[in-house]
C-alpha cells in the first residue's frame, strides 16, 4: 500500500509572491484583455454614433470625421481605463461616494487634457503653427461640447461598471460563505467515535491515543480553515489522517488500497474534497457490512486533467427499506455538496459522477490542472 506523504510546504505563485486582489473592489479590473477589448469596442461604436449625428445621417457620412473622432475617443477611453486600473486598490479602500467622485473627476480631467491637446495637435499638423501671422486659439465651445458629452457618457458607464462589480462582489461573498459552510461539515458520529477511541486508548496505549489526537486535530484544522485550493498531496494526507482514525475503530473490517500515480506536487484541489467522499465510503459502504470491505483510492494525472476515483462496496437491500432510502438520500446530498464546490472553484471544467453496480459504488472526479 502506498500511503500519501504529508505536505508542509505552501505553494507559491510563479514569481514567488502571492497575487492579491482588493477585498471589495469598486470597479472591475479594466486592465484585463476582455475589459480592454469591450472598452475599445464601445468607444468605436460611440465614435460612429457621434459621426452620424454630426453628418446629417448616413447619406452624408464623413469618414475623415470618423477617423478624427475615433482617435480622440479611443485615447480618452484607454487613458481613463489605465488610470482607473492603477487606482483600483486605492478605490477599493475608500467609501463609495469618494471612490465614485474621484473616478468621475479623473475621467473628466483626462477628457479635458486630451481634448485641449487634440486641438493643439491639429493646429500644428495643419501647418498653421509655422505661419507667423497665425495665432492659436482654443475653441471653447468645442471643448465645452466634448466635456458635456464626456460627463454624460462617463457617468452612465461608470455607474454600469460600479453596479456590475457590486453584483460580482455579492456573488463572490455568497459563494465564499456557501463553500465555507460545505467545507465545515463534520458528522457528529465521527467526532463521538473518535473521542471514545481516544478515551479507551489513554490507559492502554497512550502513544496511539496521542497520534489519534494529532490526526483529529489536523482534520479540524483543515475544516476550520478558509475555503481555498490546497496541494493535492496535503488533501491525500488529510484522508490518511481520517482513515487512520477509522482503522482503529473498524480494525480488519476496513481494508485500504491506494493507487497513487505520478502527479505534479504543486497540483491543487479544493480543501476537504476527498475526505468527505472517503467518509461516505465508510459510513454508507464498509460500516453496514458485517465483514466490512475494501476502499480503493486511485489518483492519476494526464496532460489535461486530474482524475480521482474512489470505490467501495455497499450493502444490497430491498428497495422498500426506508433506512436504505435515507442513507442513499444523505449520500446524494454529500455528492451534491462536493459537486457545487467543484463548480464554484473550476466552473464547468470539473466533473463529478458516480455509479453503483454489482455491489460496488464508485465516485469519479475530474478536475482541470491548477497550480
């Protein structure tokens, strides 16, 4: 039997420094490729709209004017996105009124500077700057017109981005609470059985009792920790701690087979994902059988995904047995909990399925490779 080794190292990011995000962002990450693409697309559609409104319809569409407006609008949008992206952490630490006021003023300030610079560049590019009798004058009405348009559109866009981010913050908070609630569930009967085992071993085998306390402590520490992704090796070690405790109680009735293939040591999965499945295998499979049974845990990795397969025997009873129906219902609830946690962390890229045939219940988990 190949038992998983415990892992005491923490996985690091590629550059050795963990990435951080604002605790409660005020605006979405405007530096991401998807955000930049959408902002550029919206800016170009706005330029087309302004060109049409200033050209008396499509019949007199002015392509030169479209190019001029596109340059101005795109520069304003890009500079504003970069500035808001750089201030994202600071904005997330401010109250919403101050963060909104600063964001709005920043966009209007960038618009004012770029529109004024645009007039100067056009003046110089037209050759008038080299004529001695020509003097540059700002077109105040054009500048005011651009500022009014920017004030209206930036207010609408910032409001939309703010609401979008607040909705995402709420969804993230709800998902975090849901994952934490699912992770922290430990069956009371397991705790009572463990305490009884410890009490019975204190007088006869104190060393074993101490080891059981350490195993139980490791399980509760993982249960009370923040829900996150942990290295696969650490999750296997938690399963080993749990199975060591149950092995004392069930003795020869519990047989274990570990089939652990080669895998990346930094590969991560949700914490306490395998342990509840192993607990189900004992509670619903091995424990009801008079002679017990064997639990097989297979772990393998290929180029695209991680595969985890847990199989156990189960007691074949009549369909009208109410106790069996309750047990099956409880098992389905546990599988649904694990499935929701996988979806919360990996989306649709992760899958969990199960099958029961010929007295063997098998659970299959497929996760994308996450380092």
